[in-house]
C-alpha cells in the first residue's frame, strides 16, 4: 500500500511551489549520457506536475515542456491525468499501489511499455508510485507490453538464489530485472554502451557505495559492475542505450 498518500498535503518534503519552468537545471538534469549520474529519488522533493495530485521526482530530464525524462511519479488517491499520446514511447514500472488506465489495473510489480502511437488516460483510485521513462524508445520499437513480474517465471542465475527476469530487448537495448537474495554473493553485470540501474526493492552495494530503494545510477560507456546485497534486492537494469538513437524530441 502507498505509505502516506492521504497525508501528502501535510508532508513537509513536498515542494508545492510552481514548477521552475525557466530554471536551466530543470531543462537539463543529468543530460550528458557520457557522465555517471546517481540520484536517490527518495531524498528529492516532490515537484507538482501540471495535473493536480500527480507529483514527480525527476532523475534525468532533457527538454522543456516536452522532455526526455526518467522520474518517479506519484498519483495521489483519486487523481487522474489527461488523455495523452506517447510519441516518444513510455516505459513504466509500478512501484507501489495500483496504476490504472482504460486497458486495466496494474498492481505493484507490473512492467508496461506504451509505444509510439499509443495513448491513454491514466488514474489511480487508491494512489500509486511508478518509475517512468519518457521519449526513450529506439525508432522502430513498437511493442506494447504488460508483464506481472511477481507472477512471471524468473531464471535462476546461480547457487545463491540470484534470479533474472528479461523484460524487453530491441536493437541491442536490453531491459531486465535482477533479484538478489539476502547476503548474496557478488553478481557481475557486464555492460556495453551504458547501463542504467534503478533499485526497486531493498538495497545493493557496489565498489562505490550503497544504494537503497529509489536510487537510480547511470554508468556510461562499457564495463563491468559487481553488485551484492546484504538485505536482498530487486533492481531494474537497462544496458546498451548509450549508442542507440532516441526518437527525436519535437523542436
Ligand atoms: Fe502515459
């Protein structure tokens, strides 16, 4: 369940000020894909969206009113968003609560891909939090997806119980979930052309530090990252994005 949606207006961490549309930092937040970026979203203030009751914590954003962006978005209970199209594609992972649109209800753990050409009117009766990536589809990637990751068949990756679930693959860009058991062994993640990690549950550690739920880490170029977890964790991992073209933002 959403922890505190009903008390959101009392939440001192929520920034109820007007979105700083003219702020250069808002137009370009971690916009250089050649640089490592780390944002722990839970340390960031909630910023109102144009729609009342829908708030966001941006981690990556490039562009103005229409932007390529990676954010955590919160729908307060009963909130709705206007019908909108996804000309650059929309990728969603439901973190808490139940996200809804005309096609159905998507409980926590659901992975969605809404490709260019799709549209919907999202809402959440009881409130939800979602991880969202906008305008980050490769040209030609037109697959719709709705995967209940809590009901899917995961692949065993080793003796310690590390599991993997493939979510999507197109043109060299690969999206998967990795589930690390508590007190896991080191799990090696080789990557080419960039890797993006979002910690969905639990906490992971690598050579640079510890990252709890809600942390987003982007590694540029190619390499290998060893991660492990003391408490158990589920992480979203995307590789291969850096060298692939995005659908162009409108000028
Ligand atoms: Fe959408």
